[in-house]
C-alpha cells in the first residue's frame, strides 16, 4: 500500500512537507531521524510510518508498521487518507495528482481487521 504523488519536483515537495511540519503549520504529522512520517494524534501515534521514496516525477510513500506488527486496514486507511488530506490542504500547487493503492505492495504488511 502506497501513496503516489505526481510532482515535477519530488525532492522540493518532500523538503516543503518537512519544513511545514518543523514550522508547526502542520501539527498532526511528524517525521523521525530516518525521515519517516507518522500521524501524531494520540489515537494514531506511531501505529504506522510512511517512508518517502523519490522517483522521476513521483514522490511515493510506503507503509512501515511497528516491528512485528501487521497493519490493520483501518490504520492503513487513516494514515493514507489523512496524509493525502494534508497534502491537499497545504501543497496543492506543488503536485498534480495523489493516489493511494487499495491493496498491499511488496513493501507493505497488512492484515484484515478483526
């Protein structure tokens, strides 16, 4: 499961996201020393991380669950939906399209909700 963002300047968009978090214009997301993003509201904090990957014309975020834990579909949905929401609210002029894959990719671990 991944978020794919179409942008002509993926490195600049990633830097802008980090800068906006650092300046506290975005308060519900944080990133760690590895550059992975997590949602910070108490209910969702550290349930997943989104790892950025720079590509030609694309900034992709793949999911990283906590060690030894597979992601539930609910956590996947919240992280992906709210991250795209944040992109739309703050960076709409810096990308042309954002999408979330509906099923896991080879880099993601997801389990069905109980």
